[in-house]
C-alpha cells in the first residue's frame, strides 16, 4: 500500500474557499496513472496503468492510497522500491466511468490479485449506504502469499447483505492455513461449476464486475457467457 499527497503552491490560494481545491476528488473504483522517468533510475519513461485508489477510513482529502504488487524484475517495482518519502511523483487521473447503482438487486465481484483494490472501495461505499439493499458477493482469486484485504473483508461480513469466498490455488500444506470462523476458503481455482451454482441461486437482475489480469478477465467473461450471462451485464475494469 502506498499513500500519496497532492500539494499546490500556497500562493495560488486567494480565498478561504480555494482550499477546497486541495481535495482529490475520485469515485470508488477509479484509478490513477503514474509516470516514472529516466531521472528516477528507469531506462526510459514507464507508465503503470490502473493503480486503483483504495478505501482508507478517515484519510485526508488531499491524499490517495494505491495498492501495488512488487515483482522481482519489474521496472515499476524497482521504482517503488527506491521511492522515498518526499520524492515528487507524476500522476494523471482519476480515470474510470463505472457508477455505483444502489438499486441493483445482485452484484457479483470477481477479482484477481491486486484487482481487489477497486472492489474494496466500491463495497465499502455501498455497505455504508443505509439505503442500499443490493446483495453483494465477492469471489477473490489469489495465491496464499497474496491474500489481500482478508481481515477487512472479514470485518465487512457484519453487514447482512455481503458475503465472500476466497479461491486459493497454490496451498501446499493445508494444515498451515488457518480459516476464520464462518469464512469460506476454496483450495482450488474458480470454475464454471461454482459460477453456475451462484447464478442459479439468484433472483432478480444481476451484474457481474471483473478486475484482474487481461487473460483472467477474458476467461471469466467467457465462463459467464457460457452460463447465459449477457455481455451487457458484465463490467470489466
């Protein structure tokens, strides 16, 4: 998790109400783009797409937090490892046009890895809305060493209209993995049988949101359409 702060020159502030311009306005599910340059020890200019802003309770309005996965030989991973407090970073955004609709009957979120970041923000927003009666379900696909937001999602189960399942595909020793009370952990990959069982158990309209790698999103979309889900009811982040 990395938190960044937006700062404007004080001389630009002429009136008290101008301080409102210090706020970073973004909607749950939107993302930012970060640009790193040769001056920051990269061989060229690199842009890392879709760094989603994560929900952080009571975060100042002039800050935003992104979830980043570091790869051993990744260029942008090297940038983040070398990043130090106070270093100037170049951002663009926010981007993304998904709009929360609290009148949906059922929403299924299917996430892979760091693709969980936008869904956590959306879920928090909807669950904290007392006028939202949407049934919210999360399928989170990950590795045992990349089980992000697990405690946070467990805490969200206190809401009557939210539940989640985790699909972990690389557990070698099941005895080393402790499952929380009433937590559903599946030690296999998400498959069409699980998806079909979920769909058949729902009533009313339904939308499905997907966020992960390109191949993951494409494969899940194919599975959904094999279950007679219209492409109009599938949203890919």
